[in-house]
C-alpha cells in the first residue's frame, strides 16, 4: 500500500509505504503518526455514479420509467465531486448551515494512472493505479431526478483516503468490503458483489463517451439508503478484503462555521 503525505513545513506531496502502526516509511525511515500530514492522492476529477447497486436499482429503477424520463437510464448516471470537496484523511468537515446531519456514503474510489478511452471490459482496469476508500458526504435529499449540486458539493464533502491499495493487493474487486463506522461503531457494511455494473463494465461504459485521465478518481457507487451522522460525530469508511490489507479514511464532523 502506498501513502500520500507531506512533511511538516513542506507543501510537496511525498509517496511512502504504509506502516502497520499508522505511520509511513519514506526512504527507509519510519515516520510515526503525527510526524507528517496526510495528503489527497487525487490530482484530477472525482466522478461518482448513482443507481449502480442492485438494491437501489430495484427500489428506484421503476421510477425512471415515469415522466419526465420515460425509460430507465441505459448508461451510468454520473455526478462530480469538485475540487473544493476533496480533503485528506483526518480533516474536519463542517456541516452546511442549517443541516443537522449528513448521509455517510461509503465509496470505493478507482484511481487512474493512465488515460483510459473506449476501454473494453477485458482491459478496463489495466490503466488504474489502485483503490482508495472515500466518504461521499451528502445533505439528505429525496430527489434522484436532478443534479444534487447543493447537497453533494459543499466544502469538504469528499474525504479521500491517503493510502492506495494496489490492484494486486486488492484481489478480486467484487470481494472487497466497505464498512462505515460512526463514533467507532459499525453502521453499515457491504461487499462489492452487489454492483449492477461491476468495475470492468462500469469503466468500459463510462469511457465509451469520455476519457478518464491520470489522477482522476471514479467512485463505484453507494446505496441510496445510507446511515446519517451529525456534528460531533467521527465517521470513517474502511476498505478491506478477506485476507489482506485494510485502509480507511476518517473525518470528524463539526458545526457550521459562523
């Protein structure tokens, strides 16, 4: 696993190896927790997708056959988490003013190392650097028929894990687990074999109409029914497989800034 960090007093991002105790190894030297700052390893755009898990599709897919859409979508339904939402592991996130709680979306982030255009399912994952846990924070909202810009794009609404799991260490993506914790307690758990479009198909269908560039992050999708938390809570998303490494991203939630 590879960590993105900065040393105290430096603005430069360094790559290191993740150490078991929460520290990192840089140039053979072990840096303990607190001896560095976590950084976001994403340099491009973060794209999300909705209705990509079977339970959500079964619950909400029939509504897509009604006006104004007339038919369920045939291509992935995307949204963007812009740059102002990207924050590193451990960053405090303020709830938007007037919002008592947020939805906590556990997401698998697919980080791209090479430009990927019109990929086939067979080679769709050949250009990726690895996987990251991501917390997709959203103001609760009922509609899925319009872009939820206000609800999903407030400052800090996309905490991104700073430790990247390589494809080799991750193993079969369908066997990956995402666990959501609120104040240390397990609030939700899912295995990614519930995806309507498994990762190779998702990447192939997205890159059929747009390129994914080095540094871009594609989120595999979260259920529409999500746990919620308010100010004062500490939320975390853990990415794990059955036998190997675990990595997580955490963020404390705070009251709206005056």
